């Protein structure tokens, strides 16, 4: 059976590293930790913006959609403590192994194993939704965007993050320099800033702000090596600022207007 036709349970049984790999290792490595922390800074910006716009001091209800092992829930807890805010954290992922880890680490009280294609929530429940590096895995991603739109409150904010794999250097890597990537990746969508913005607008969102960071080095092993060394990592981030269309990571802050 082709890997693409296997269920999540079958991938877990096969010990496929995309499905069973420990994502908390991203926090142990200095290179990947800096990427996660830059993302947390953007999440903090979104929470501050939402908090300013709320008239009453109720808890901000946040959904981490496709939460994985919970790295961003961990970040959200730190942000809540730093800002002295009460966040009500919800999380879903369709991989039961990842959900078990989130439960084990007590990262959220409202956790459930569910697909983004059928979110188990009523309409307009959340003030903020974080959906980071999930959309590129979902063939029916427009349906997923429709579900995120449905459960987000009017005036709510969605932070939609994807790798900038559809940029020139991303296509150069996947189609010429490192073609093995396309044989092994579990990504099915390859967005760049234009395609991501266009699909978000088609789904009924208004673009509030596009954040970009990192640099898309067109060879994975070289990228990982450079990211391990502090000054080279900062150089890569700087090159990404000079050539923003070739950044590594896109984070789109979206507003549900109606
Ligand atoms: C690369 S991980 C990102 C995890 C987390 N958002 C983060 O930033 O650390 C992608 C996650 O999306 C989840 N995922 C993929 N397709 C999904 C779907 N249709 N419904 C729910 N979760 C999904 C996977 O199980 C995986 O945990």
C-alpha cells in the first residue's frame, strides 16, 4: 500500500518517524528551539492583540488545531504567565499518540483526538486559533480552513503557519537539489506567501499581518548544520530578512470579519 493511503494507526504501527517522533526534541536543539521561540513571539503578539480588543476581562479561549506533542501549548502557558492572563486552552490532533503525550504533560485540560476536517466544536467558540505546520499535511486543506473559519468567533484571530516550501528555493530543493524529499515527505501542499494568502482570503478571512522568518536553505543537512551554530544561525535569519520571499517560515495572522 502506498504510504499516502495508510491510516494514522497504520503509520503508528509502522513506527513512521513523522507520526511517532518526539517533537519536544525541537526544544532541546539550539537551532530548532530558536525557530520555535520566534514562533512563540508571534503567538504572544496575537494574544496581546486579542486581549486589547476584548471589552470584558473574560478568559481568552484558544484552540491549538493540530497541536502535535504540544510545543505551542507549552509556549502559550509561558505567555499566559508572562502577561498575567487567563487563557482557556483547547487542543486537537488526529494522532492519538500525540494526544496521549499532551495529556501526559498536562498541557491542556480540553484535549481531544479529532480531525481538522470535522472539528468537534460548536460554531464561533474560539477567540484565537493557532494552526501551525498542519495545513501542508492535509489534501482537503480548503475544507480544514472552512472548519477553522466556522469555529472561530466573529472578530477572532487565526494564526496560520506553514513552511515556505513553495518559494523559489523550496522548489529548487525539492525538484532539483534534493529530490529524495518528494519521495519521503508527508507534505501534500507546498505553499508560498501568495498561495497561502489567496487560499485564506477565498476561505473568508481578512489578512491582518504576514510574518516571515528564517531562511530557506535549499539543502536540509546544510541547513541543520548552519542552524546549530549561533552566529551562522543569526546570519541565516538576517539573509531571510534581506530576501523575505525566500524565508523559511510563514505565519499569517487572519481575522474573521463576519
Ligand atoms: C508538523 S506537526 C506540527 C505540530 C504542532 N502544530 C507544532 O507546531 O509543533 C503536524 C501535526 O498535524 C497533525 N495533523 C495532520 N493532519 C491532521 C488532520 N487532518 N487533523 C488533525 N491533525 C492533523 C499531525 O498529527 C501532527 O501532529
